[in-house]
């Protein structure tokens, strides 16, 4: 008797006895190549990009609209906060923060480049009619006074600086409120 592993498989009809008939067991197919992988990879990257752009748009859209305060509100909040902390802040620091708040307000409200100008450049621009055209004429005199007073407190450091802080804050408050009333008044039609 032969061992089990040494035995040959029974012959199929039409095949040679003792021959291996492997061709019927494995069906050979052509190699699909790399194109299906490239197609699925590209599709995945496009889908991932679309999801990323969609998420970016949603975050940007909702953060811009839901937490955006009007420039007047932000400026008035800052001025009120500075008024309440006036006793603890140095006049130089208070003048600097008030000036920054008003510059931010003018940049957001009127697209005025005061934030990027020195006081001298701003005053020279205000002296010309075409340079001051972005700002309402009602604000010009108060803005000139504010810039001069603020610069004196920031860089001159006068002896009575603590007494000048109140008028500086009041002038900033008046500029923001005057801006509200100027923008609320109807403009004459030509």
C-alpha cells in the first residue's frame, strides 16, 4: 500500500493518467494595473479637499456673523473700561489704549488709515480737503484735538497728566457718539 501523500489524484476523463491538471483550478485574469488605484486615490483627495473647503467656509461664515460687534460698540466698551480703570493705569498707558481703540474704530467704520500714520502725517492729511474725505467733516476738529492731546500724554508726559486723562477719554467718547449721530443723519441728495 502507498502512503496517502504519495498517491496521485484520480484521473479525469480526457486527461493523461498521473498528470497534474492545474489549469482548470486557477482562472488567470489580466493585471488591472495602477489606474484603479490612481482613480480611487484622486477621488479620495478631491473628496477630502471638498470637505476641508466646506469646513473652512462654515467656520469663517459663522464666526464672522455671530460674534461681530459694531465698531461703535467695541470702541465705547473699551473707553468705558478705561474710564473705570483710570485710577490704576498710568496716563501714558491709558492714552495709548484710548488712542488704539479710537484708531481701530476709525479703521473699521471709515476705512481710515490713521492706524498706520504718525500724528504728523494724520494732521497734514486733515489739513487737505481730499485727504480727509473719508471722515465726516463734523469729526475733524475733535479728531485733531484728540490726536494732539493723546500724543502729548503718550510722548510728552506732562506733570499734570493725570488731570488730562479725563478730558482725553471724554473727547474719545464724544468722537464715537458724534460719529453715530453723523452717520444716522440723512445725507442730502444732489
